């Protein structure tokens, strides 16, 4: 029997490894544990006769016994797991027609170690979370004890779970489980599956058929879920592309470091020149102050002739110069920014010249006290273009 179980386990593990095409997060010691309870009925699979209870005959659906069990398990992979199954068969104290004719409250108990095989994941792979419906095979064995007869022996068990997973994180699982249990007396090396009579919990029979329903709760795992979580893997082409990008970024960093070193050298050179300048004797340069006089002369667009209304501003400047005989004035002409720059330059010069001629010829101001500048187009005097077509007066005497 040991060889049979070993060969079965090796073959199933091989299939499990082959089927595990999707990498999942590491299964730590405390991950993927579950606990559950189950209940149902068991009945002998063939007819037999016992000396208990008056030597009654038992058979399929004759001597049905209720059963209740507790299961604790751990899923080692998305396909394979192990579970400890403790199952009790109950009888009625006054009912000799229970499955074994026992008058004890608990007829018998099975203590089994089961291997579990998720057939959906085995053949279709794991998709990142349990499917809503799964089929799980259970195979294993353990020790059976018939309490009334004070007999025991090893047993073998095989079952199928038709399971439904539910809950916000698929943490709950309910299942319907048909199964068979075969028992045998010592010696332990006897084959429990041969076509001879076996002891099932101390009774000669080919085994018992069980049908029960159960519910399991899956504890939380270190990956933040209650089940296995799919790893995000990258293929070799993607890894090569990322390495190429890393090398490219390293090259950029090296280039930036070269620029930083060059900039540091420039900074050091500038600091040296600054120190040399600071070491030189200080030269005091007398700043020549200019005073902009308030009156301005406004021109029409594209024109350099002075409108009659604008002579009031020219007259005010002439009066200022007569009251200050030492004053010298620069007449600055401007144009608005419309039109070509060359035309605006000539227009600004013509406007400055027209105002200077008015001061000289009309108001008899000495020519050597007046200079002109044409400063071209501007938009800095005013946001309105009309106020940028002007001539302004600057006293440069002081």
C-alpha cells in the first residue's frame, strides 16, 4: 500500500508542477491554511452480518450512520495540498441497527491524512483567484477506531469535493463530498484495495460509502488575500529592454556629470576673475542724472508734423529753457509698434527733428542747447498705441 500511495503522489505532483504554468506569490508557512466542518451519512457498501445487536444483516442503505467531521488543511500549491480529517460516526444508544450495531454514542472515529488535488487548476491552470465552482479530489488514509469493539486498524479514503467558492475574497467554500472509506486490520502492509473482505472500523466489509456536505474558511495570507496571488512576471525581451533603458540612463547621467564638471570649472574661473576685479582700486564714476520733463508731444499715426494743439507742450518746454539758461534738452522721438522697423525708426527721428526745429525757429532757443534722438518703435510708454507716437523732453544738464 505504501508503494501505491508513493507512486500516486509522485505522478500527481509531476502533473501539478507541469500544470502550474502561472507563477504565484511565495507560500509562507502561515499562508493558505483553512478550517472547516462537515456532516452527512455513511452506509456499508456491501451486505454483512454482525454478532452485535442480535446478529442483524447490514448492507447498502441498511444501518445508515450519521457522521460529523472537522477538517484542517493547507494548500501547498494551487493544485496540491494536505489536510487532517477527523470524522465521527454516530449511533443511537438503543438502536442496534446503526451501521455497526454499536450502542455507544460514537460508533467509530477516523483519523486521516488526505492529499487534496484541485482538478480545475491541474488541467486548466490558476487564473489569479479560485473559480466559483471547483472539483477537488481527496486521497489518503489513516487510522480507524471502533469504540464499542475496542478495535482499530489503518484505512484508506478517496473522495471528490464539488465545491463552491464565495465571499468578497473567495474566502468561504461549501462542498458536497461523496466518498468511500476502506479499512483493514493489521498487518499494515496488506493491500486495502484487493477484492477481499476488509475490516471497516472493526467490521468485515468492503468499505463504506459516505455522502456529506461541509464548509471551509480560508485564513488570510501574507499577500493580502485569502488565496494564492499571481506574480507579475516579465519575459526576457522585456527584461532586455529594461536593461537597455538602464544603460541609456547611465550614459545620460555620465553626460550630465561631465556638464556639471564643466560648469563647476566655469564657476571657479568666474570666481577667480571676480576676486581679481575686487582687488583692483575702486574707480568712482560720476553718474550723470537726467530729468524727464512732463510735457510730451503726440503725433498722428504715420505723421511727423506737429498738430496745432500740441504746440502747447512745445511752448512749455521753451519757457522752461528760457527760465533755465544753462539747461540742455534731448528731444526723444518714438513710433508705435505697427509697421516695419525701418520705417518706424525714420518716423521717430523725423518727429524728434520736427519738435527741435519748432523750439529753435518758433521759440528762438539756441540750437546748441538741443539734441535729437530717434528711438524707433516702442510699446513701453503706454499700452495704447496712440500714446506711443510721441516726442519727449529730457533735461541732461544735471
